C-alpha cells in the first residue's frame, strides 16, 4: 500500500481546492452569463443559491474524502456498510474526470495560445473588431495548432502532478493562484479607471430586478441555480480527493466557506474586469462564450498599454484553467494510486498518453471532425462532452454524495454531521429542519436540475413552456 500524502499547509489545501473550483466557469462563463441575465440582480440570486445549495454539497464531498482518507477510487468502499454497492459510483465519477479533461485540455490550450500570441506577436491589436472575431474562427479551423497547444496544456498539468502533492500540486498551485489574484487586481484597477467604465459598474453592482423580468424570471433563476452548482466542480470526486489529504483540525464547513468565498471572489473580480471594460468601449457584455476571444481583444486594442493588459488577462485565464487541470489530474492519478496501487509517476506516464489520445476528438472537432454535429447544425464534439459532464455526470454524482451522506441506506446523517463538525470553526446545527432539507430537498433540487438540463437540450419547447 502506497503511503498517504498530506498537504504541507492549510493554505495549500484551500488554494488547490479553490483552484479546482476557480476554472473557466468563473472567469469565462460567469461574466457573460451575468451580462445575459441582468447584472447585479442575477448575482444576488446566484449568491443565494450558492449558500443554500452548492455549499452544503461541497461539504459532503469533503466529508467523504476526509472520513475515508481516499479519493472516489476507494472512499465508498471504506465507508459503505457490508453488502452495499455505493462503491460502484466511483468508476463513472472517474470517467467524468476523463471526459472533463477531454475538452478542458483543448480550451486551456486556447488560453495558452492567446497569451503566447499577445506576448510574441501582438497582431490582434492591429485588427478591426470583425477581423479579431475571424481570427478566433481561424484558430478553431487549424487542427494541428489546437492539437499542439492541447498537448502543451496536458504536459504542463501532468508534469506538476508528477512532482507529488507537496512539491508539485501544492507548491505550484500556490504560485499560480497568488499570481492570478495579483494580475486580476491590477487589471481591475486599470479597467475601472477607464472613461465610461462607471456605467458597467452600475450594471454590475446595482440590482435592477426589471432586467430579470425582461430575461424571464424562471430562466434567470434556473441559470443562477445552475451556475451555483457547476462553479464548485462538485459531483465527480474532484473535491473529495483534497478532503482526503487534510486533517481534522478545522471543521469542513469552515474550509468549504473559505473556498466558496475565494471562488466567488475571483468570479466577481473577473466580472468587474470584463463588464466595465465592455461598457467603456461600447461593447455588449452578453456576447456569450465568444466574449473572451472575439470581443475582449478589441477592448485591449483601444486601451493604453493594451498589449500588456491583454497578455496579463490571458495569463490569468491560463492560470485559472491550469489550476483546474492540475486539480483534476491529481484526482485521476490518485484514483490509480488508491484503487490499483500504481506508483505516482507511472500513473502520470500512462495518463499522459491516454489523455492526449482522448482529447484529440475535441481538438479536431472544429476542423477535421467538424462534420460530426451531435446536437444538430452548429454543435461539435466539445458540446457533446460538455453536456455529458455538466448536465449528466455532475448532477448524478452530486446526487450520490448527497444520498450517501444523508440516507439511512448510505453512511447516514449522524456520521455525516459528526465528520463535518469535527474540528475548530463553524458547525452545522443539528436541527430537524436542516436534516429534512439535506435528506429530501437537496436531492429534489439536483433531480430538477438534471431534468431541466435534458429538457433544455432535447425538448426546448417543453422547457420554454415551463419558464413561460
């Protein structure tokens, strides 16, 4: 049996767990979805759902990891009662990690390429807005380029994991996260000083509930609920693995609260950079996923020292993406170490080959495999992989964690509360209403998210009727 590793410091645990949560969902998706659904009013609804929904599920993942001292490869085996089959959930959770990496490595490669391009060429600064958008399309059409940067992202992430938990994952993530926060702070100060940024600040910080009505109340609520769920990367064991590396000095509520605050703070500052910048230069903040690549380079082109700011922006985007890569790679490698007793470096070597191979369909999905459109015209391999992870495996995995921690057919609420409250810090009160909420309401909410996600994709007319 391989010796169990531990974090060297509590700060290391907080930063790496937050780094897993702080991915492109924060710095890419959060700003444009906030722009689409009414600004500050949407943010308030999102924060409410984060508190009552995402936060307790995060605690449950940590509980399973810390109480078992294993990732999902063995955690359910250790905790389940004789004859139970909860351990069967471990395999699809690890499959979800691989699926996530099958497209996340490619998207991380985009960030690295745009950073490289800003630093070495700066050609985006001399193009018209239409030409900037066209350049993003050209990049997607260049299969060899996307494959190269996907491999660079994979090698970078797995090289860090190969160094070990303390010397690699913890040490490097501390540097990346610290640099990310510093860069974001500098960019926020720079953007907020732009003429015209005040209108974007008002849009972002002053709630206008009329905007929610315009977008559709039901649609906005579901979007906020979904964002609060997906932002923390809960449901596939990528958080429980880090719970397995920490001691019981502090309560898991305290640790989860720190991670939620850091995760939300980064998402908030990302919006504070992107939305006022768009307003300052007369651009819309609701441009969707293309906001980062097709819209923001236009903003940097019009800013003094725009090339430096653009390079810094894509560097922080790359750090955000790489922190998630490292965290999920650690979960994958730990699975092979825990479940199959494979030495770390050997697991890294195997997975380097496997992940590059598995990531090829996404990297080639915009060019060589562009004819494969799983959801109709305009869709691609990435859309299929993202849907399988975000709309299927994340909610179903979260449902497993919630039921396991709260059902008498699982680990049970008494043991869950005991482990969650062990240590110094905030504790769950053992109230009947809270127990009822965890046992019945949380699973119901997850099931609703799962069903609505499928209706939105496969029965949009039914989805539209539900939300009026």
